[in-house]
C-alpha cells in the first residue's frame, strides 16, 4: 500500500494511512489466558479467534456470535465452527434459539478431548501427549 501524498503515517497494526487513532481489539489468545495488554499490543488475528473458540468449546461452554463479539470482538464464529467440523472433525452440536434462530454451539457431551485433532493455532490446548 502506497502512502498518500504528504507522507501520512500508517497504523503499525493494520497499515491504514491517514486515519485518526483507532482501536484494535485484544487478541483472543490473550483474553482467553487472562492477559492484559497495552494499547500498542492490541491487534486482530483470525488464528486467535480459532484459539478462543476451541478453548471455549473444550471448557464445556455453549457459545454464540453474541458471546464471541462480547468477549473477543470477533465476527467469524460460523466459519470457525465450519472449519472445526469439516476439516478437524470436531463433534460440535448446534441449537437454534429464539425468534431470530440464533445459533448456539457446544462440544457434544462425552467427547474425548485427547481424540480431537487441534488446529495449529490451538495446538497448545491439546492434552499432554496428544496433537
């Protein structure tokens, strides 16, 4: 990306030129691990969204887009769930609730965590001795 005339500085996080100071959400990995980050360390990463989703599911939580938006300011939960189901064969259940049919996702009860295949960004969540 070329800077505009006048040499306006680019955002170190997203590369946007000539925009006022703007916010980059905390990475989901940091939030899931309870870390606090400085304003300079805030950024967005789809890999951290996958990590957050995997951690929430293996922790036995039921999550929705609203949960993801509230906790990690994410917006790709449906795509992440599809990836986990199709590529990694995670047994994820979906329940549609309310008049708007909001999807709520959870790991099927009785799932053996050591038998799951973990995406690279969530590999450290795998139980010891598994991958």
